[in-house]
C-alpha cells in the first residue's frame, strides 16, 4: 500500500490489530478486506482514509460481510431504543473500549447508570443472528439492572440486614449504597461476587416474567455462557463453590460433576439464593443482598475480627483468568451476557452529575435567577438523567438563554426537560460515506405560554383568518362519491351494462365491471412542518420591524387554523441545538394531538435558540412522519438560511442536508423546502436541487403565503 500512499499504509498498520480482533474467526479474510480499501485508493476516492482508519460505515460493513461477527457500531441505535424501551429512561450505548480499568480494557458489559457499555465487536458464534442475539440479551440485562433498581436499594427494605451485619462485624456508619454494603464485610470482593450471582438470577427471572418474548433467547445465551465457564481445576474449595453457584444460576446445572465434598455446602447455598425468585410477588434488590449475605456466612472460614478494608476491591478469583483446556473452550473467558455489576462506577457517575447540577444551580443563582424548589428539582433531575450538562449549557450562551427563560415574568421555560434520545448517521461528503451514529437528537416538549402573544396575532390577522378558514373548508370532503365500473356496488352502471351486453353479443368476453359503488370521500394527508428556530431567527427585519421568529409564529398560527378547517393530520416541530450530541427537536404539536388553544400558546412560546444541524432534524422528522398511516406524506422545512453548527458548515452541511432529504424521499415522503433567505438561490440549487423549494423574498408575507403553499401541496 505504501507504493500508493505511505500515510494510509501507516494508518492500516496502526489499526490492523483492532480490525483483526473484530474479524474474529473471519481474520483469514483480512487481505480481502484490505483489497476493498485498496480499490478506493486506486480510484482516488476520498473515502479511503476513513476506511483504513476504521471510522467509516463501509469499513465496518465490509468486516461484517466477511465474517459472522457483529460490530456494535452497526447496531448501537437499535440497542439504544431497545434499552430505553426496557428501562424507561434515556440510555446511551458506548463500546467497552472507552473504559479503562487500571490501564486495561474490559469487554464485560456494564453500566454507569446512564450509559450501557458493550464490547466493540462480538464473534462468539458462527451464526451472525446469534451474535446479534448476544448483544440483545446483554443489553437486556444491563437495562434490567436499571429498570429493576439494582443500584438503588431502599433503606426501609435493608435496615434490619444492615444492622445485623454491623453488629456481627462491629462496624459503624450508615448504609448509603451497594459499595458501602460490601465494605461492611471482611472480604468485600467475595460478597460483591455473591451479590452479582444472586442479582443476576433475580434480574433474569424478572425479565422472563415481564418480557416473555425474551425467554428463548435468554435460555440460548445462558447455555452458551455456561459452555464458556472455566474448569474447577486449580480453584480453592470456596472458589469452586462460587464458580459452581455461578454456573447453576446461569442454567440450573453445572459444566462438570460436583465434587462430593462440596455437595452439601453447594446445595445449601442454592437454597439460600432461591429466595430471589418468587412467583407470587416481585422481590426487591434487598432480597439479593440478604441472600448473598447468608451464602457469605456459609462460606466464611476465618471468624477472627476483620480489619477495615481501605483499598479498592480486588477482582475475585476466576474473572478474567485463562481458561485451561483445548479447542473452542480454551483461551480467555468470553464475557457473559450478564456482564459485571459495578456499583462503584454508578455511584461515581451519580456524584459527577450531582456536582454538575450543583454547579449549574450556582451559575444560575450568580446570574440573578430566582429558582423555585420545583425548578431546582427539574434541573437537577435533567442533569441526573444525562439530558443536560454544565458544559453543554455553557456553550454558545445556552446557559444565558436558560437564565432568561427562568427569570421573573416567565412562569416556566419554553421547552421542558428533554425526553427520548435518538442517534442518526451523518453523511460525510469528504469520505463519501456515513459517519455511523454520529448525531444525537433530543426530543423536547414545549410548554404552553401565556395567551398574550397569540391574542396579538389573532387581533392582527382576525379577518384574514376567517377568510382562510372559509376557503379551506371547501377542501374538506363531504358525503359520498359515486365510483363507476366496479365489480360490486349499490346500483347498476347502465353505460357499462350496455357495453357488456354488446360485447357478449359480438362474441367477446363481457366485462363484469357493471356496478356503481358509493364510497366515503376522504383525504389521506399527513404533513410535518419543521421550523428552524436557530439564533439567527432572532434578527429583526430591515427597517427595525418584527423579528424572523415572530413572523414564523404568526405563520404557524394561521397555518394551524387553516389545516384544522380541512381536518388533515399535521405536526409542528422546531429544531436548534449546539453540537452533534445535542440537536434539540421541539415537539410543538404532534400528529395525535388535537389542535386548540393549548397548541396556540405553545406556538407563542417559541423563542430563538442556538444553531441548526438540518440533516439530523430532517431525519428525525421523517422518522416520525413515516410512521403515519396516511397515503400522502409531506415534510415542509422552513428555514432562514444555511445549516450551521459546530463543525457543520459549508459544503459538508449542505451535502448532509441534501442526503437527509434524499433519504426522506426514499421513504415515500415528499419534502418541500421554504426559505426566507434572500441569498438562497446561491446555494439552494445545490442543497435542495432534488426536491421542490421556494424562496420568499419578503418574509413578512410568510403568514399569508404559507396556507396557500399548503393548499397547493395537498390538492
């Protein structure tokens, strides 16, 4: 390769071990993978650099093509939605390679309470579907730890247990977390391992109860986990009991015969751990803590008074140790789908996010913002859930905007705390490939404001609104329409009947379409309006007139009343944000919401925000629109200028926007772009060339023109 490009040769050399590891059993096809990249080099494609850096979607798809393995990057979006559906909270998916433990990478699935960490690549099975299933079940376990409160035991449930342990080991101090619970014991690593076994069994039982569709996959994966457990050779008697307990908790059996000397201890320990599964009522995490403590007592050998543990807990016995033997079971222990329960990581993340919340509150107080208790709780909760950080709010004046929204005179912020999160690919025109999972879109419901703004709009456009509604009511279908030439119907179509008889007399096969059917007239239209509310919409019109965002609000009020007169399904979305990981998507009105005064007050609450990453917002709006049952689906983008965000400008941003619109068309959606940028024609042909677009020179006419545009689009 160096004959063609020395820099790319060095890139391949540095990334080769990582690529080979992800290829797994298919590593023999590595030269073929290189050949695919070389074809790009020989063709002079800019995509070659991202290919050999293993940063492009095409590079990862090529690895998956040659093998049976599955890369996390290719399915992270799906796993994120799956995890959020199970846990009921925003969850990020990240590779375990992003975690460093004592300078070493760990591949065991785990979570810090906000993010689920999974291996970069899974190639444990010769079947791609099974490798994908491994990811699914590993995600289900980590989401289950969050859903079923593994890391938040209730003090009321654990009070008696904690008191008994404190008295036995003469410990002092209150119970505050799982880590503090482990530290009460002479051997924290042993009690943590026993808790991990008990809690894993509890979570699996609850997953089967709550989600029956996962049962068969859970059984397959736990059988595979059992097959990869290490032999007992070389383990101490206590270590052997712990390993056998783990195996039994996985699949109800052991990998090899139980040594006679360990049978009575093991059976008693199994009886104790069985308390975590109760078909009559769900058991809290306190049951797993109590079961682990009872087994600890059973295995305890040294009864001497322990010394307090001050160092970090050691990794217990077999985890990560080499598997002895030959064949497929040899080598390192493959990570289990149950993963590792790491309460210390969860607690550190919680402390960090609480510190962010405290810093944000102090910043707001320093800005003179008078915060109510409810506002403090809402902001703290938003940061605790990972929906906002102090750094993200400090960028681009977002913190100042938030402060303005919370000052006296405003009852609440225009947009409430963020809800669901979605990741989308972004098109990189330089490499001619997608950047997988590059952008994060955060849905933010918009709270209703005071009626003052809307009342002013209604007063200004009152007469025009009435005439628009009257005109649009003619579009509403009424009654029944007669459809001729049907095979079945309510009456005979005399013309068709006559033609049929003529055909029969002439010896030809007569048509059976001789009826008139009466069908209900209906429109099947769904349209989503996506409005750019970036900071540039705060600019006033020439001559010191209204601001662009005010014109947009007036247009949306008139448009909503016009569409309501027709009865079509419609949604109103706004978008702004700052950076690829914080694309704000404002839910002003969704398709299933009824239009009324509440929606008008939300429109009145819209304010100019930060920047605009059009591609990600278009992809998310198209996703919501594609789910509608209507036959005609229209996506109308209203923008005041070029896409602009952090590292998102020029040809890069216009190419990504163009690709997002092209993706929408592939989904059967009709995009239509409206801009009020007078310089629009200079770049619009390149960005919107494949879809219809309109430049409105006089933005002040937008409220009048927008209903007319809608009428042309849908009739």
